[in-house]
C-alpha cells in the first residue's frame, strides 16, 4: 500500500523510511533541522536558501521579505525515529500533502548527502500514506497513541516493553523528548510546527490522553512478541 486517495480536509498518517533501513539523521543538529524543516517546508512560498536566510535568528524566524505563510498542511502529530519518521497531516490546500512531502524529503536528502559527503537516495522509495479519518474516531485515538507515544517509547532506555511496564515514568520521559510532539500536545502548547486539530477534540484533556494511552499499550503488551506491529496502522 502506498498513498490512499485524499483531498482537502483529509487526515493522513504518513511514514517515510530510510533507504535499506539506514539512519536518516546522525546527530542532534540533524534532528533539530528536521523540526525546523517541518515549519519551513509547510508553505506555498519556497526559499531555496531558507537556512542562510534565517541563520542567527530564532529557530522559527520568518524574514520580513517573505510573504505570509500559506500552509500546505496542518501537522497534527509527528515523531522522528532514527531511520524513519511518522507524521499525521491534514491537507489544507489541494495537493498539499504531496507538495509538503516533496519539499521536506528533498531538503533532507540534499542536506544529508552534502553534510556527510554521500550520494544516492536517503529514503526508501516513496512515502506511505493512510487516510486516517475514514476509519473513525476510535482509529484516530489509537493513531495518536501510536505516533506520539508508542514510537518514542521504542527509544526509552530498556526498550518498548520496559516503557509500557513502567508507563508513568516512561510517559514523563517522553514529554521531555524533542523529537516528537507529545510534550506540546500534553501541555496544550501551540507549537510553530504543529496544530493538534481533531486530536484536541477527541481527547478532552491531557489526562484523558494519558489514561487511554496507558490502557491501550498495556492491553497490547502481549502482542510484542508476535509478528504484528503494536497498534500498527496497517503499513
């Protein structure tokens, strides 16, 4: 499965993986650039030299000479993993998801090859996308947990199983991690990159999200030894 049909207003879970399972970032600078790129690539306007144009200013500085930002998508949730990333995107302009992904991945690939003096594609083929809103609120609730918590939990010291069994400690750890949106979501904080959109409607508050996440992950704990991906979105 590649990219399911979608249009303006559609909510899509997007996954992009590194070629041959290799890392797509190698240091903190790469991770920070990814977060900035989620902002700078999400615009009808394009400045090929956005990095030198914003160098020395705040992380999400927008030069006065640029037009007002015109979003391609809303970034509802995101997590950066060592060799892939997950995004939950809502298309707000026709063709916006495809355009956003092209700008994001092209910039990442060019930067990676230049920085590390490599060649070839950084990513494995095209991105995969499932139109999530077609599957109802129950699926969206699980998707929020899958993207914003299950994936970061895989990076918890001791791994996913330990994170689930020590849920409260691991949850507080995840809130402090800069490579996912769960901290901002739980704090109700609007971030220049993201807009939780429907996730703020299906979860009344952060406490409800935490409770649902804990119940869902504990319920699925016995599946960790199976071949199926825990709470996997069907990819």
